[in-house]
């Protein structure tokens, strides 16, 4: 069948393109596709183009796999697409964007919490002794 | 309020809200706006999570830097996209590509026309043949019908002649008496006997 109308059919007023994660997969097994879609569309609805994927569960070698199509991401950002927070964070970790400030802050917080834990357990050991 | 903030796409800023404020705005989850508050939540004062001022300052700096870099990247990509579009339309290889595409189009159209011509010739021949065959069939049908008519007429004439022949032996009022006399004078015996081997015996005990 040949569609003679525009690609995504609906007419949007004041919408914009977003690069975001579309959830797929099954119960207790999520899987995200990194997708360029209109802002107003449903999260898992019709998108313009798939631009990568992200598997949040680690695999056998304890790695979380992420894929990006940098050429197309560059094109869409050049056409004025926004990115969502998780996509920005992933891109920061990948090196395409600068590292997201919250990634750094979360890491610092975790490190501080880990060090205070260690100090607390050491002090507890001393007290017991 | 914080959940509503997290829905927008801009980076989330944890504002330095004062400690013991009752946040009036809520996000509707399971209950509607007319449902009363639960009794266990009567004396609850919701406070936002505590914010470390030192960390906040550092975060603000990091965010400004991050946004700066992101804006620069965005403009860079936009420039790349525009440059590519310009190259495609008015670039160095654009004219040759356009010429090549026009050539291809012309050749394809010519091939298409040739195909159409060939198919038209074949179609015309076929149509002609079919017309001739139809004509032949029609003529044959006419002949057949004529033949049938003639046969019918002949058959009817034959029947008439036969009837005329038989009419000579009919019994009419004139020869009624004569025929009765004849019939009474020659009695016919239709009785016969037959056995299992097929031997017919015509001579029977008749009065």
C-alpha cells in the first residue's frame, strides 16, 4: 500500500522532536529503543526513526549494552530535537555529549556514602574490641 | 511539584526550598480531587529532600558549563546539517548528479514507450485474430441454423407423405360396411405358445 500523505500523518501544533527511550520487552525484562519521535506521541507509539538501543539488564559478562547511530543523532539534533535526561546521561557516558552533572554528583555521593560506611564499620570494630 | 518538574525535558534544578513548608500542589495518583485525605496522613507535613548548599553551588556551576557545551554542540550539528543540504542542492557534484538522473529518466521513459508499443502490437494482433474467429463462428452458426431448418422441413414433409400413404388404408364412412365384412370373414388368431428354449407354436386350440 502506498501512503500519499505525510510520513506520520498527524498535524502537530507547536510540537518538537525528542530523542527518548521507548520501552519494549516483557514482564520483568525491560528493553529500551532509543528513538526519535514527536513530543506528543505515546511513549511506545509511532516514531520517526530508531536511533539506537539500551538493554538495562547486565548480560553474562556483566555489561549493559548500549547502541547509538551517531550520524542520525547528529542530524536530528541539528534539526532541533531535544533529548531526555536518561538519553543525555547515556550519551554523556558514551562520550558523545559531555558527562551529565547528575552522573558526577551521584557518583560522588555514592563514594562519600561508601567511605562513611567503611569508617562506621571500622569504628564499630574498634568499639567491639 | 517535583514530579511535575521531572516530566519536562530541561535539566532538573533542586531548588533551595525552606525546610518546613507544606507543599500544596500534589500530583493526582489513584484518588480524584474530591476524595478525602487518609486519616493516617492527618498530621503529615511533607518536606522536600534536604539540599546541601555546597553541593548545590558546585552543581549549578557544572550545569552552566554543561549547558554551554551542549548549546555549542547543537549549533555545530545544525551548521553541519545546513551545509550538507546546501552541498546537495548547489554543491559541486550536484549538477552532474542532476544531469545523470535526467539522462536515466529519459532512457527509462524511452524503454517504457518501446515496451508499450510492443505490447500494443501484440494486443492488436490478438484482438484481430479474435475478431476473425468470432466472425467465422458467426458464419458457421448461421449455416448450422439454415441446415437445421432445412432438415426440419424435410422431416415434416416426410411425415406428411407417410401420413398420406397411410390415409389410403383408413376406415371411412364409405368403406365401413366393406371393412366390417372383411374383418368378419378373416378371423386373425394372435395366440401363440412359447417355451423356455424359445420355440414358438402358432397352432393352438382355437374355436
